[in-house]
């Protein structure tokens, strides 16, 4: 199968660096354009970037001449992965879509757009039907293939909804949902990133905008597409109440969430039924044979003291989500601890798996 | 006023070391006996201890010859502060009480005894009336002053109930209560203490027995003494449901708790009423002029990102509790972040303040 | 004695915040002017600053209206403590001196000036004779009191030279000196400060310009004033060779240095003579009764595993330096571990103690 | 080629767990016996171990029934990897050798024996000639193949000597050598491991026995075998003086060392010659095509702020050593920063690569 040409926007940032690593030697994609600010454009990538990954910068990527973030520079790309900062993503991504390009973005700017899918690629891949419909409609009209954008969800939302979706599909809607997050600092990027003095022997019990993102995005992701596949029926507060409390902790990678939930239907399932449902779940990306899809989507851990970020974040290369301490809750039905890799399933990795899904579904 | 003679059980351990520091130059107490295991007994304290405090070992304490933990050795003490490990505390503390001694213990062994007060000294000091009654009864009968034990609460319970008690007193009972804790490692002591490899770049989402302690102790502390002052009316699950999720994090001192709660009475107070109630609260120990009592019992913080353990744990020398991010909750009434100093108000410091209260209330 | 009026330049930064804390309730100084960038000028200090100290912002300082950093605004100050960033300190401090003001600066800009004393206030206070001479000369000529600047040394230099000076005074010159530093992140300030992701589970074996500062400043501080007290006889490479290797580590406050040294004179003193010399040393600031001067200048620790930053950095409120593991070295004469508090004796605290020395020596 | 049967002593400990991971799916070895204390013997390995690796316990290893540490239980093993604690290793390893078994041990007990090679497998593999001679001699006499032991070096010694050996081979002997180490906590094992409270916001400037190990082992490893290949000519203090200062820091894996050295021969090589020598070095294990041997033995880094443990410890799966900041030293000839993975090239990984060398050299 021919390799799809992939571009990366925001290539020198932390998300951009991860995109490059994941695209290096990828069986489906060929990294062809790296876009960054005009300060970097024109330089070799290796001279423009302060590389901060634990894997070495792939030699071939280092030699790429960095481009400006213009649709013209990316015009041959089958898909463009955007790691742009929200301050810049708005107009650039819009211009790309208008130029007919396919954008998979980690920025928050378009997540709430009525026709933009907000995708956790091990969770709500059915939402991609909006895009399939859009492409099919254009084809039926004889129009050229339309540009579109797909948004990657917020990192702490991704970990939260991953185990919830199979539960909702099996046991019916969740009514009440609380999560207290203990979030890694890698999400804050590199320049300057989260200050060391604020996290050493410390916790910061606040992440700007994060609680609102979790509370809103969960309702879009756990909702359905509308009846004519042109938008989303976002859950209302009556359907689902979500309460989030977010903390930044001294962890490099891996978001831990202490979750409690109550199902709408009575009687609620048993603890064992919940565990079995999670163990049995195979996400669509895995069923479709996507390269990066996890072998086991949800890992149910039985040890009292797991999951732990340092020990469990790399399950299935960070694409698998770990759930432990599933037990009855004195107030809601269940409580549990969820661990997800924030820079994989919660950011760049999710983008790449979405790209693989677009291929598997013949969208690109 | 004559100094009361104080003894310390478990003097070489982490809680014992804190007792010694706090008793050094204390205006009410004179440190007179240090008890430890027979391995240490007979040595000078400075030769028996591996001192691990940020303040230097007080010179005079270093010269004390360590005693065995027998009532005989402590017979002249007006009060004995026990930092014994739970594995040893049971029979030793029992023998002390039977010998007529007054024990203030950090161990968990007798917390659930029906006639033993479980005290957070900025919170439920009314529970000491049980002891006053016991002493008065003996006096009335012409019996000699009885021995008794008072238990210090679990550290994460202390921080939790401190802001709840004034709220309950003002707005009526709390119905539903959830807390997700982010607990410091100092609570795990020194030998060997919590392993570094388990906490560096990591979280452990489990502390053995901790959730049960919070869920049970809260119901004793927020309950009342019974009508004849001989025991406690512990709250039932119908009165109050508590759900706790406990995590160990990379913080040296200071437990952070993400709390949510619902009052029984409707309408619930406003956010501003809750804040004002906490700001106005002056605990009894402060009213009585106890030496270590906090000037401000509850610090209400208005900054989005506070309280933080490194910045706020030392308020009022660790005897004040900080509460921030008080806001409405989509599911219960309110959510907030509570920070308390686990080795002060949650352990040794609480013991000393209880000792001061015993003096202020003419019990010792 | 009348309080001296003190001003602070760079008042919102990390060094400035420390100056304000130390000046609050100081027996010698009255905090009268706070200067910051024009972005802050005109605001109340509490509204201009992001306060990040473990002690609360003193109420009265919070109400001060921030001034521009002009000599006019500080014209009534007896002394101005500068926490300005090196990018701004140059012209501002120069203008202050030209206007006749006394500046004690933490910035590096004027440290190498031939007539500017570079002072560690527990070490080379004899260097202040340059200033005494300058003031006396002006007085003799009937000129008005001249402005001048005194520089605080680099933080890691301060800790290094503190134990060396008494050794040199007693045993003669040091010939060869090596130090490998393990430096705290607080030195990197707050905005943005040292990135958390670079220090969590990590070491950065490089601090820009730091090794050069140690190697050069040590030669000025351990040197003498020249014969007519108008400048300094800086040690040459032939007098003293210094080799530094600097690392940033996951410590909030407190620089640890692994030092080795060789004396010029043979035979070298014994280990016990070295220890005794350090124990006996009483710095001039202590002899003069300066308020912040350490009771014990150098703490010699005998335990194998000390000093440790978390346990020992607060000795004498951070003005005392701890030295441990003093032992023979197979290559040079001795090796030892030195711990100093980088934001106290290595920065703002040093400035305040220099101010106290200026009073004690009747210079201001 | 037939798989060699491998046993692991101390299988439940931290080094033992690493041996098991590395032997799982190894192309040369088949894991056949797991030995541990009698508390564990008889249980399935998965029930005996508290598995603390970031990779999951290999399923097949989990099912192995744990044996006692007796030669009888291991009698079919071609090689036995020992992760025993030094408190137990002495008599057990001795019994194994006497029973004719081949032991590769991480324990320190036999490192100083005159006929026991102390091997860093990317460094002094020529020392294995002692074993080849011993085996050949027995064969010549018609005796059965003798048992023997090979010791893995101390972890911080391994990282230190790795870049020194090629330098000595090219530029002649090193005269003076200093190293200040910043060592990871993983070396302290799991039960209980290094205490978290001692390493959070802290450094411990002491590791019991470590400085002596570095100073002695370096002289054995950089020395030669004697003329008849029956023992070692260990370097004397006149040949080489070594001075080490050891610190424990808040890093999980990866020892950083700040090294300085002086060659005996004048003129010393240039910085560029030193770098080129290190870049060009290909260790014998790599030349022999050993499975785990690093592709690049020594990585010379040019960035100012590298190597860093979190970013560079995994080079060549932890078998490659990184060297940065190579520069002239004002006192000795050169200084540099060396980073090595303490649990790979400094412990279990070294053992496995020694096993591969034994195969490549037809010793087993």
C-alpha cells in the first residue's frame, strides 16, 4: 500500500516532536513536511529544534528543511498532524481546511465546533461517520474532496472516557460521574513548561480550564452523532452530570484519575460484571488492525496498589488504558483508578492512531 | 504555673522525635521520661536515635537516658505522649492506663473504643467531656484519679474534619462527603519509611486501611457524646455517607484533599456563606489560649491555585488548616481543596495541643 | 537607634520577595520603597506580585505602591537592595550609584569591577575597607558622601569560600581546589524558573556561566585588598587553580558541593586541625553583633551521611554553612562536602547581612 | 544453535527480576531454574514475587516453581546468574562453583579474589582469558570442566571505566582520576529500598562502601592479567590514584559522574583526540556480535547540557555509555560527564552480556 504523505504543524514543540517520533518508520505514513514558526522556517529541523525526547531524533527528520505553516507548503500531504499551540492554531488550521487539507489537531480551538469530531481513537470512532458522510456527500455532488479537521480530546478526558464507553454501551447511561485527577507535567510542554519549583515537594491543585474541558468534552464523546450524521447530540446535564477536580503532580508522564460513577439503570451491574466488560472490550481501531492500536484496550489490574504511572503507563506503548481498584462506592455505584499516558493516548499518539483510522476507513 | 511532667513513648521513631521537638522549651511541659524498645533502653537518647528532623536535637533531650516502656518508669508523668507503632501500642498503652496514667496516643489501636475520645484538637474538643465526667465521677466517689487514653485521629481524617465541623455547627448535618487524598510520605515514618523508588516520578493510589479509617473516624468525630457523657453517638450511614480514595504522592509533609460535600438541609448555604463561616471559626483551643493553638484556625484562600503543600503547610506552625477553591459542585453542593500538615495537626502536634487542652480544662 | 530606610529594586522577582521578607520587622531597617518594572509601577505591591514564599506576604508591604526603578524614587533610602535581573541591572544600578545611593546588588553585572567589593558577609568582610576608604576620602575632601555598589557573590561561590577563608587564614594559601556542585533550582527564579520536566527524575550537568563564576569569584574573594585600599589583588592562576563542575538537581533550596583542596604549605594540617579551625571560626559579622549573623558560622558535622539539604540548610536561619565528611584525599590533601542555603547566604540573605555590616561599620 | 540453560539466584529481588526480563525471549538462553529463599521456594514465581518492573512479568516465568538455592536444583544450568544479596551470596556461590557450575554474580563477595575476573563487558573482556586458561588446563589434564565465578563490577565503577579503557589503550596510563557521582536510587533495590523521605527534595552525600569500591575496582579493571594468565596485575597507587565522592540523588535509573583525569604521558592528547578515540571505540562484545552488545559503545555528546539521565540512559538499551562536556581541566588534563545505566551495564544487564561473551568465546 502506498505510504500516505504526512505533515506536522508545530514541529518543534513537545507535541510536534512526539508526532515526528511516531511517524518515523511508520508503516502507513511518510513524513514529508515539517512546519514551524518563521523563526525556524528555512533551517534544518535539527538546528531549529531543542530535542527533548528519550529516543534520539531520527536522522532523516533532522535533515528536513522546516517550512512555514502555510497550506501551500503542505499541499501534497494526505494528512497534517497539528501540534500547534492554541494561540496560533485557530487561523492556521482554518486556512488548511479551507485549502482542502485533512487536519488532525491536538489544539483545543475547534473541539466544540458542531461538525468537528472530537475523537479518542480507542473510544468513539463511530463519530468519524460525520466525516465519512461529508466526504460521500461531496463525492455524490461531484465536488472535490473537502478539507476537514478532527480534534484530539483533552488528555485527561481521554483517559476518563476510555473505560466509560464500553460500560455505557453494555450497562446503559452513566448518570453521575466524578473524577479527581493527578496529572503529569509533560502536558505543559517545554518552553518553558511547568516550573520545577512549583512541583518539587508540591502539588498544584488547579489547571486552568481543565475541569471545564473534562466536564464538557465527556458529554460530546459519550454522546452520539445526530440522526442524519451531520453533527452531534451532546449529552445534557440531565443526561449526565460530571464533576472534575484537577491537580498537577510530580509525575513526568501518565495521568492518574480517581473516578466514581453511578449508572442510570437499576440494579447496577456487579463489580465483577464491570471488570469483565472492561476486560472484554476490543476497540474498533484494534478490530480494524490499525498499526498502533492496543492489543488490550483496557487493562484491569487486580493488585491493590495499581495502576501506578511509572510502572503502568507504557502498556501497549501507551495506547492501552489501565484501570485498577474497581470497587463499590458508598455514595455512587463504583469507584476506580484510571491511568492513561497523556502524551500518547492523550495527545500525539491519539493523533497518529486517528490517522491510521482514516486510512482503515478509506477516508484518506 | 508548675510545669507538667511529660513522657514520650516510642521516642526514637518519627512521631516520637516530633513530640520531643515540640516539648522542648514548651511553656507548659517538662520532658522527663523517654521510652523506647529494650534495644535503646539504657543508652543516652542521642546515641539511641537516628535524628531526622530539620531542627537539631535539643541538647538536653540528647542526654536523657532512654527508659523501658513500663508504667513504673513513667509513674511521675502527668501525661504520656505515645508515638508507639500500632504493633506495640496495644498492651503497653493498656498497662499505662491501668496504672492510672494519662496517655495521648497517635496509635490507632484504641480509636474505636466506646469510651475513648478520638480528638482533633481544633475540632471536636467537646468530646473531652467524657474524660471530665470520668474524672469527676471518680472524685465524687473518693477514688483516686483514673488513668485514661485519648487518641489522636488519623492524619488525613484530621485535615478533612477541621473545616467540616464549623460548617455542620452552622448549616446543619452533612449528608454526603467525598474526599480524594494526595498524601505526603512523612506519615510512613523512617524505618524504613516509604520507598523512594515507589514515589519518584510516581503515585501509589492506595494506602492500606486509610480509606476505612477516614470513612469511620469522620463519623465518630462529627458525632456527639451521648446524653450521660459516657460514650459517643457515632453517626450512622444514614446520617452521613463518606467515600474516600487515598493516594500517596511525592510530597514530604502536607496532605492535600479534594473534597465534595452535600448538606442535608435545603436550601444549601451560598459559597460566600461557607467561606465566611470558615473564616469566622475560632476553635476552642484558641479561645482557651492554648500555647500551640492556631491564631487562625481555618485559612480560606482565594487564589485559584492554592493551597499548595510547600507554600501553605506551615500556616500557624502547622496547626492551621488551609482551604481553597471553594466552589459549587455539579453533583453535590460544594467542592474545595483542603491542606493540613500531617505530622503537626495530623499526628504529634495534635497530641501536644491535646495535652495543652487537658491543662486548660483542668483535667491534668 | 534610628531605622535605616531601605529600598528594594526588582521587588516582584524571587530575590526581591526574599529581601522584603527579611526586611519585614527587621530591627535595623524600615522598608520604604519597592521598585519594579513599569508594568508593576503604580500598583499596590500585593496586586503586582505573584507571591511564592512559604511565609505570607507581610501585610504592610502588600499595601506599598510600587515605584519605577529611578534614583529619584529611592532618593531617601540609606541603602537599596537590588534583586534586578542581570538584563536590567547594569544601567539602573549605575544611575543609582551616580546619584549618590548605596546599592547592595545580587546581580552579576559589577562583580568584576576593580573597585567593587564582592562580598560573602560571613567571609571576606575585610574587603569593605575599600568602601570605608572611599567614604573617608570624600569626607576629607569635604565632598558629599559618595554612592557605591557592593556585590553579593554568586550563590555556589558563597558556600564554597565560606569554609576556605578560615582555613587559608590559619594554614596558608590553597593551591588547588576542585568543586562539583549539586545545585538547587530555587536559584533559577520563578518566571518561568527551571522547568519541572528537566529536573524530575533527572540531573542537568550544566549551568550556563556558573563554572566560570566560581573559578573567577573565588580568586577575588580569597584575595586581599591592595596596599592603598583602592582595589583588589586578585589571586592569579599561579596562586590558586580552581576547577568547578556544576549540576542542577531536584532540590528546592540548598547547594551541596563536593570539594577537594590542597594547601601550598607542607606539611598539610591534619584532618582534626582542619575541623577544629572550622569549628572555632567566628565571622566578623557575628563578632560585631549583626542581627542576622550566624551563631555558629561553620557547622562541622560528624555523621557519615551529612550535610543533607533538607535537614541542614536552615542552620542559623540559612546563614550558617555546614561541612561534613572532612577526610583525607588520595590526590589532593582533603575532601569534604559543603552545604549552603543558596537563597540566604548565597543571595538575598547575604545582601541583608551586608546591609547590617554597613551599619555596624558606620558606613551608612 | 542450542539454547544454553540459564538459572537465576535471588530471583525475587530487584536484580533477579531484571535478569528474568532480560532472559525472556533471549536468543541464546532458556530460563530454566529460578532460585530464591526458602520462604519463596515451592511457590509459583508469580506468587512469590512483588514484581516492580515497567515491563510485565513474562507469563512463562510467572508459572515457574521457585527452587531452593542449591547446586542440585541448578545442576543442568550452563550458566547461573546471581542477584543474591551480599549477606547470602558468599556460601551459596561458593557451593555452586565447587559443584562445577558457572556463576555470573552481581554480589560483591568475590570481586577481590585473585583469580576471579571482575568484568565490565564493554570494557575489560580480555580478563576472561583467566577463565579460558583455567578451562583449557583442566581439559589438558583430562579433568572435568571446572566451575568458576565471574563478578559483575560495582555499578558506578562500570560507568567510570567504560570510557577510560579506550583512552588508556590509546594514550597510555591515567595517573590521577577523580569522580564525583550522582547515583540513582534503583541500585538500592526494593525491600525496603532507599527511603523516599531521604531523597525527596534532598541529596545524601554518602553511600556506604561505594567510594572504596570505585577506588579499588578501577585498579583491577584497568590492570592486566598476569604473564601466565592465572591472576591479575592490579594497578598500584603509584600507577593510578583514584579519588571518589559518592552521592545519592533523586533519579530512578542512571548514574551521572563528574570525572577529571590526568594522563601519565606528556603531552596529553587534545580534547578532539579524546573525543575521536571514544567515538571510534568498538568493544569486543560488539565485534563478536553478542546479542545485547551496544551498537555504539560510547556516545560522545556535544550539547552543553548533556548527558542527562532521563534523556540518555536508554541509549543502546542501556548498554551504551554517554559522555559529554569533554573539556580541558585547569588542574588535571580533562574533565567530562559520564552517564551509565546502573541496572543495565552496572548490574543485571552486564551479567547477561557476560553470559553472551562466554558463549561467543566458547567457554560455555
